[in-house]
């Protein structure tokens, strides 16, 4: 069964990105291939991976096996920290494209800023080169704070199209979302269902799930959609993959959204990217 297509958001360069996709960490190549094939058959058109996940080949095989035209799939991958720097970035992108078996990538992200290396600006210049050459359709970042993005803007004049950050009702990142909106940057949520299962056991979410006749995960994913976020829940389970995209035939009320807002523990609950030194 194929669910209705996810709505899209428009990146700053006019490229459309689906609001709901499949995350693939920490799936193996074999698991990723099966999950991607299942997801595309269920209606997903956004697939997210990264060099450090070690499953780019499996993701590429899953896309190839799905039998859907390449231009209908929005594929995101990310540069690992060991490849920061202008020349290293260009080599790393070529390696990722080869593993994926793709001529181009829809969105390429710097996975972490790694400020102690102080190479992310040079890396970003390589990203802009890949964009100019048509190797990628859009470029962005992941786990960047406001001052990291400010530096990219100050030194290159090029803003990321998207920032992928940890975000869910327990870590709602309102200040970061407002900053993104002011700069025309789309916000993408990783760990959109929280880490572990504790978020999905919150009574507020359980009550809303019962009221709407939905799973707790569907309630949380619908919250992301209504906040104009992109969400990439990970699952290797076919039933859950199908459930996660079956969220476009109901909506949460203003009261529901307010109830979910009460779960926010604040910015301090998010991973501090200043402390991540390598990956």
C-alpha cells in the first residue's frame, strides 16, 4: 500500500524537499537496502544517509531496486569529519557518489562543524564548488549553531539551504528555528521521535494518540509537519515504515500543538556540537 505523497518545502534555491523521509542510521548496507526499497514502495521520496553510517552502498542499491525514476527521489548524504578541508571534501564526495551509484546527490551536508579543526569554512567552499558543477542540487549543514552559520555567511556569502539538527517535542529548538526562518534556511529534524522510546511514552502523546486513533509516533511526526519541518524517522521495520508516512489524512488542533509544546526541555537538552571533536 502506498501512502499519499508527503508535502514539500522549497529550499532557498528553489529545489523542493519532501517533508517526511527515511533516516538510515544505524542500518547496515543490507538492512538499508531493504528499508529503502520498502520505504519507496510505501511512498517515501526522501532518503537520508551519511558517509559515516557505512551504508551508502546499501542505500544506493535500495534506490536502484525500487524501480522509481531517479528524479523522483531526493537523496541526502553527509560529509564525515575526517574529510574536512577543500580538496579532501571533493575527494570524499566522489567516493560517496561512487558508493551510492549516483551521478548526483540532491542534498549534501557537512555532518558536524568540528570547530576545533577550524576547517568548516574551507569545506563549505568545496560544497559551493560541487553546487556550481551540478554534482549536488543543494548544500547544507548538520548540527551547526547560529555562530557557525554566521561565519559561513560572513566569509563566503553563501547560506546553507538546510540545517539538520536534533529536534522533537522534548527538544523543540525554538530559537534555532526562528534563526533559520530569518535566514531562509529549512530546518530538518533528526531523531524526530526522540532518543530511545521515552518520548513516545509521555502521557500527553499517549492521550493524543488515543484521541486521534493514531500511534504515538504518528502524533509526533504530524507535529513536525505542522511546524513546517522536515523529519527523517529511522526504521528498518516494514510496518513502522508504512505507519510513519501515514500521517497526511489528519491534523492536530492548536490545543494539541500547545499540549505538545509543554514537553520542551529547552536548548540545553540538545547535543552540544562544540563538544563533538571527531566523527
